[in-house]
């Protein structure tokens, strides 16, 4: 979803918005995936993972807000594009939040899943005997 935002800021916004709001929305859109990746890299530490998923959600909300600002000020005039992107960022935000909540609840904690896989493997090998 970064590519459509990047293209919009370069092709569809007035020149005066390219360096102000355009730059901000490009950074917030890119920050979503960057925070998810960085959090995954720290997934060994559950609290760190949750922190970066929270940052990703915040960046998603920020991107959605920038879209709204651009549309309401008349800098982004393509209503269909605006509505499509808003819908996609709303869905993405819900998915990130649901995933974040499941990590908080411990269902997808990386250490727990490894332990679960190990215990299943042990159980399966015991059944084979």
C-alpha cells in the first residue's frame, strides 16, 4: 500500500503539497511495514514486539489522517481513490490491531509457538512408537 501513496504524492498532489503533507504521508505509510518488520526482529521479547506493533498501528492511523486532510483541503481531488485508500487503511488498521491484541493475549507469542511446536513434535514421535 506504500506504492499508491508514493505515486499519489508525486503525481496527483499540487506542487506545494509534495514537500509538506506529501512527505509526511510517504513517511507514515512506509513506517507501517518498517515497524512490523522491526518488531518481528525483536519478537523474542514480547513487550518489544507489542511496542512496534503499536507503532505500526499508530503509523497506519496517521496515514489515514493525512489522506483525510489532503482530501478535505482539496489537494487530493480523486474521490474514488480517496475512498478506496481510506477503506484499505481502515482494514489494515483493524488487522494490525487484531494481531497486536492476539500477541498481547499470548496466543501468538513467538516463544510460546516454538514451545508448542516442540511439544507437538514430541507427542507425535511418542505416538509413532
